């Protein structure tokens, strides 16, 4: 990974943890996972967010696909849905600067139960614009 990308990811980690108020849950575990291309590693990706029936603000249901800026391959990177749900609408995130490529990450809170890792509590999928460096939250999961 290039040094610039590593520096950007450190900022995205702080942003992501703030999104799910990590500092208010000091006893829980917060997992930050950058999402990359299986071939190219951590590079900017273009997202397609497919919202499924029952998807809500704060509780996303659906699938997320990502296209690699380098090799152009598209992969499904997240699946939060079930067989009883159906696609409702698609969203292609664009930064305020007009760019569609972001460094992507997932941040999850795992509740710690008497010192042992327990249940998934909530999470967020975030991105950092590869052109202007703005961070944003795409969807929250619960
Ligand atoms: Zn690639
Ligand atoms: Zn931007």
C-alpha cells in the first residue's frame, strides 16, 4: 500500500469510529476493515448501492457492489439482505467534487460481554474521496 493511502485510511478510521460514536462505548470492540479489490488491494473503488425492500436510514438492507479503479473488475463487497427481500432502487455515490472513486471501509462495533467478544451491535460503511479527501458515511447497519 502506498504511504498516502495508509495516511488516508488512518483518517477514515477516525471518521468511521466517530460515525458510530465509538468513544461512548469504550468497553466494546471496534473493528475497522478497509475494503479492497481482490487483485489490486486497497485502491479507490466506485460503488453501486442496491437498496432492498425494508431498507431504512440507519438499518440498511441490500447489497453493495464495487468497481476497481485500476482493473475495472466489479465485485459484490457487502450483502445485508435475505431471500424475502427484493431490489428497490440503486444509488451510485458521487462526492461533492464530482468524483465517484473512494477508499472504502467497514467499521463495526462488537459488544463485549464480561470481557468476551459478543454480538454485532452496529456498523457503518464509509468512504474517503480519492480526489478531494472528503470522508462520508454511505450506509449504517444494525
Ligand atoms: Zn482491481
Ligand atoms: Zn471529492
